[in-house]
């Protein structure tokens, strides 16, 4: 991937431009008359992202193609996207922009911080449009004027735009997924809570009833050691997930987390909540050490997050929390015990320590039942290992312990889990029911059933949550299970193919 354009990027040049300390120059008070024939030319083309149309289009397309299918089926109110060079943050940004594919917005308000020029209030640029190698994005001067009327702190100030990257870096992605939109660029010179609230109020009033997206442009922690960056960024991500703007602002103020675009993100959270958002879906997180592999860089690393503010957590997300499988009567204590067993086994095997052996001290009758189980390990939202035992040959607690070790160390698709990855993993356990032969595809209930497909020496299994996560119907579920088995997609129709149904309690 990086080979397409990495030769145009200088790492040291990129890091230097990440400077956190603005040039302390207040723009001239007398704003010039707007030049409506003027198009803002790109500052970063050929350095932070490719400079030719063909190469840039190919790079963005490849980033988007690598995003796994999303369960988001509504238009976000706002997104959070990073603004580093594409070789660093492009894949994370693609997670946010992939959530917009298939949507239509008339205008997009991109809010970024000011990295180079210190000024009071907020700046916009009253010009004809912003140019990238993909073409010119026209400015929505009507919406811009409405915002300036509602919030006098927004002024036409060209100076902050002369060296700023936080707006421009978003545009090629927007041009790729939202053709035909108009832009309102806003750079925040101040990021106090009062300014964020006043900007949010102005945007809410101006866009209510219109098809407008808000993009909050921000990176997270800057130039800390890898472990410190992960800890700082974890606080930020937790606040996003909780949709807790007061907690986020307090964490930023007390330096428990960092974000150069703190003002844009806080503003986006406030306005999204006012417009009915019930959740913030964190789509991906990584830092430059994860991307480049240079986790021990003496300069430290920079953090990136992709997120979307959505209205419908409510019923859809609640149902998806229960989306997969059935209730097998395991208590909360039983589930907590199984998670503790899995975690202990994984950590002890990775660290080379002797486990306490919690599975040997199980007293719950449910955990002594003979059941098959799968253990799935995810790292920052991405699959890192999944191994299971379908046939119930031993007590459930022992099955989970054995599959946890296998998922961590012996999944042939992945290298063994390393000790430094342990803080970033989450564990999902699927306790299986016995499987039964399927007589008709009509028996398949998405969200309840998993599938096993066998023909000859080939076999494949997909857990119940897979079809729910990807929004598949029964036919697609059958086809994808065939693919998992290494068979043609339509092999499920073959009379020599055996298909079995099972369910699971997933937690």
C-alpha cells in the first residue's frame, strides 16, 4: 500500500509539521473583501498525500477497500477523522469515511484546529472553493453566511488557512465518497467550552432540517512513548464511547488525554447530541507506531481515532448487544469466571508465567457441563485470533481454557500473540449448543444460528454473530460459510454438501 506513494513523503518533514506550538500572530483585524474568483490551492499535495489525480484516487480507493463491512446503516450526524499524512493516518481516516458511502449530504462543515496561527474566535474563508488533485470543492457561501450571522466569533480570516493542514487533509476522502457536496471550512482559534458550545448552537440552528455532515478533524496524543500514548488515548476513546462531553473536556483540561483538535471534537459531540445522537461509535484506533512498526521511536508516536455520532443506538444497538445466539442460562458470575479463565490463560502463556489454574477451582454446575466453545480475540476492533471446539468432549471451563490458549498462540492465520499486545485485546466467548443437520435454508434464523458446512474433506464454520455483524441474509450466510470451507459459493446447493445448524451464548 505505502509503496504507491511513500516515496513522496518525508517522515521527518511530516513530524515537523505536527508542531504543537502555534506561531503567535494575530490576524489583521480588517478582514479583506472576499475574492470569489479565488480557489484555495492545496498545500499538502505531493507531500502528505499524492500529488497526481490518478495516484491520489488509487490511494484513497485502496484505503476504503480495506475497511471491513460496517454495521452502520444510517447517515452519521458527525464524524471524527485524523489529519496526519496519509501514510500514517490514512487507513484510520478511511474507517470514518467508509461509514458515509451510499449517503448523500448537500454540504459538509469541516472543523479543524489552528496549528500555526494563534487567533481569537473562529475563522472561515470566503472564497470560491478549495482545490485538491481530485478537483475543486465549492464553498457553500449561503450556509457560511448564515453561520457568521448566528455566531459573530466566526470571521473571514485568510491567515489561518495559509499554512493549515487540518481542513485540506479531509477533502480527498470527502471527494471520493460524497461527490457533489459543498464545503464550509471552520478553523477554531479557541477551544474553551464556551466557544465550543456557541459554535455548536450556531451549527445546530443553521443546519436543522438540512442534509449537512460535520467533520471534526483531530489527531490524539502527540510524541509520547508508545505505552503512554495508548493510555492517554484510551481515556479519550472511553469518553467518546460514553458520549460524555463534560468528562472528555475535563480529561483534556487535566491532561489525562490529548487532542490537537479538542475544540472540533467537543463541538461535534455537543451538536450531535442536540441533533438527537444517542451514541458515538468508535470505528478504529491506532497510533503511528502501530502503522509503521516503529513503536520505540525516540520522537514518540501520534494517536489517531475514527468515530461516528449516530442517532439510532437505541433500538438497533440494544438489539445487537443481544444479537447473537441464545441464552443458555449462564449467570453473570459464570460469564465473568469464564472471561477470567480465558484472560489468565492468555496472559500466562504470553508472559511465560505460571497460571493459578482457575478452571480447576470451578464450582458452578453450568461450567462443569460438557459444551463446545469458541474464544475470539480482538485487538483494537480487529480479529487477532479465533479457535473453537465444536464437539462437547470436556467441561465448559476446560474448553474455554484450552481454546483461549489456541486462539492466542495457534491460530494459523496469525502470529502468536505478543506480550506488548495484551493491553489492547478484548476477549469474546461463544458457548455452543449441539449441532443439528439442516433440512431447509428456511430454518436459518439470522442472529440465532451459526453454520457448519462440510463436503468431502472440506469444512467451514461461522459463528452466529458473524451474520449479524455483517448484516447478511440467509443466502449470503450460506455462501460465506462455503467460502470459509474453501468451497464454491454455491456449494451449499449440492446434495453432497452437509449443512448443520447450531447456536451459542455469546458474551
